C-alpha cells in the first residue's frame, strides 16, 4: 500500500472520528487529537519522479480543512540566480558529454595532448631536408708586377659571380648527406688566362654514417622517441582526467537528484504537520483536545518548515556543483535555469568477482599506463647513454664532379698557338655538359675516429637511468597495491550500499506500518499527538534514508567504474587516439 493510500485511509478514519468527537462523548480523550498520515511528494522543484521508492503513483492528497497546505504556500519557492519557469531537463549521459566538451580541467588536458602532439611532430623536423643557397659577386683590382700575366697598366682586374645551392639532411640511422652545386662565372684581364669569360661548375656529393656511437641512436632519434612517448603519456593523463571528471559528474548528478527528492520529503512532512495542526485546532474548538496540543503541533510545523528551507538551499548547492562541472562559460544561459535530472536513482545490483575487478583495473587504469610509459622513456635514455659510451667511428665518402667552359682569349691574338681543348670552348651549357659527362670526377673515402677516455658523463647517465628504473618499478608495485586497495574498498562500498538500500527500504516500510498502526490506535483513543508526530518524523527520516542509500549506491557504482577504469565503456563514450604521424 502506498503512502498516500495510507493517508486516504487515515483521513477516512479521522473524519469519522471527528464526527464522533463532535457529539457528546462518554469517555472523552483530552490529549490525543488525531492527525494526518504520510503524504506523498509535493514537488516545488522539477523532479524526475514523484513516486516514493517501491510505491505506485499516489492519488490526490485529501484536504482536512481550509488551512491545509497553507504552510506550503508560506515556504520559499524561488532560488537565487534561477529564472522562474526556466528548466534544463538533463539526462546523466548528456551531463557527462557536456562536461567532456566544456569542463575547464578537461580543456587543459586536451590542450596538453595537442601540445605533445605538436612536439612529436616537431621532433621529426630534425629529419627535414634543408635547402640552402649562396649568391656572391666579387670585383677586385690588384696591383701586379708580373709581366707574364699581361695585365695592362700593372693592374690585375677580376670579376666573379658565384651561385651555390646546397641540400643537406640528417637520417634516422644517425648519418647525414649533403649535395652542393657550385656555379661561377669569371672574367679577368690577365694575358695568360686561357678563358675569359670562364664558366665553372662542380657537383659535390658527401655522405657520413656512424658505425658505433650514434648509430641509430643519435640525439635526433632519441628526441623523436621521447616526444612520441610523451604524447602517449599526455593521452593517458587526458583519459585519467576524463575518468575523474565522469565520476565527479555522476556524483554531483546523484547529489542533485537526492536534494530534489529530499525537498519533496521535507515539504511532505510540512504538509503532514499542517494537516495535524488543522485537525488539532478543530478538536480544541469542539472541546475534545487540550490547547497545549496546538502549541506542540505548531512547534513541530516550524521545525519541519526549517528543514524544508534547508533542503531548498541544498538543491542550489548541488545544482551549482553540477553546473560548475558541465558548463564551460560562466556567462552561459544555463546558469539561470533549474536543472531537472531525468534519470532517477535506480537499484541495479552489481556482481563482480574480486579477481576480475583487479584484472580490469590493472588493464584499464591510466595511472599504471603512465608508469609503464615512464619506464619506457627511461629505457630510451639508458640505451642512448649506453650508446654514447662506444667509440665514435664515422665513415664518409664523397664524389665531386667538375665542369669548365668559356671563351678563349688566345684565339684573338694573331699567330698565337692554341693550347685550349675545343671541348672547353663554349658557354655555361658547355660547362654543364662537361660536368655531367663524369669525365672529371674526384673520389674521397675515409673515416673519423674518436674515443673518450673513462667517459664519466655517459657512465653517470647509465647509472642514473638504472636507479630510475628501479625507482619506477617500486612505484609501479606501490601503485598496483594502492589500486588493489581501491578495488577492494570499491567493491565493499557497493556491497554495503546495496545492503543499506535493502535495510532502509525495509525500515521505510516498517515506519509506514508503525504510523498506520499509531493512527489506528489514536482513532481508538489509545495514542497521543506526540506519538503521531514522532511516527511522522520517523517515517520522513526513513524515506530520506532510503533515498540517501539509493543515491550512495549509485555514487558507489560510479566510483567503482572509475576505480576499474571502465567509466568510458559503461557510459558509451569513446576517446579518439592522438595522431602520432609526423
């Protein structure tokens, strides 16, 4: 039987009792006026459900007299900063998505991931080819006393224009290459110069590759590996923040649901006290109750009004806590709206084996992943330091091609012998033909060897990374143990909350039965106003305890999901992996 059904029954009894008491009584009762029964939920705030836990939809509340509900009308109905009539109906999943989109802590972690992604992309920049170019023009006039040069007036004049592009690139193997293409044009007034103007060009290929130190473990390669690990760490930190935020939103959401339901319970208690006061006053008027009972009812009514006012303030506190998590703009219009949670506290038993829960937490917790990634970062530093202890042996090879062409000055002197090969007579194009004919190559092969005695710097880095590795292992074991404690505590919290739900539900049913029995005793003249009010208070407390237990159960489930690292999958949320490609 629902609470309001009980109320209807009791008021039926009260009505018949009042009719009897209005007539001359053979055995008058002077201190036991009948009062109202348990009222249903009278919602001032929007609420997802007005049905008491375990009950059916109640009928309309009967009215004792014209004073009924006057106390409810005296209660405040507005809240600071909330526009009357503005309601934001909000499911739990939508609240979570709003937090992931708007929460400032999430935005900070999202920016950290983007920064790490750009750092990883920038690390690959050390392998980008670099094209350089140099252009130079030089004009010089030098005194000369050498007659064979043939410079007129003792002055040697020379003009030179040179253009040199160069392409260089570092390689992931630790090596590098360069290609230099030199082009020049020169004129001079020396009589001994065979070609003027003269075009010359050279193409130089050079390649260097370490064989020991820095082989596939150069500073550039180390930085690339480090930046990629840091990107993965940032992603794990982001997912950790997401799990924490989801749990916080769930907790705030259920707190708001409880606050709204608690206000309904407190307003219901006010309505009951007001009904009891009205009935008692009528009994005093007909002489069947002592006036002191009116004072007792009035005192109880004021106490319940105070509890209802406090419950209204708790709604504001819980609502603002939720808004802080889900609204990113302090000027957002939603701050002026009252949130109406559309998801009600439910009771879905969670059955999970301890070993399964531990395995899930070890597999999914981002904190453990961060420790493992830090170990991998430390391994990168250790391998690099061990590589730096090796001797440096860099082999290199070079190939230089040359080309030459120009206009012969000797042909302009009558009778002078011609000593210039005809293949060099021509313009810049002739110089390029001579260059790519591969007839004038220069080959170079060699090695650079370097060895650091003792090499204390690299040895110290190796020792430090080994100590750091042991430290990280200890931290991992400690974190695993802490997670195990969290899992066990979380499972126990869910189990205890479930047992509390069952216990408080039974207590609420018992309180309903006790109040109904007390009212029946009162109708028979065997109870007092004090006992009726006490039973009403006990029932209000029992109803509040049941809602609190249901709220705590849902919050415990949310915290268990965070502990197991399953909050994302449990709420149907997927996070895209960051792009690690350069």
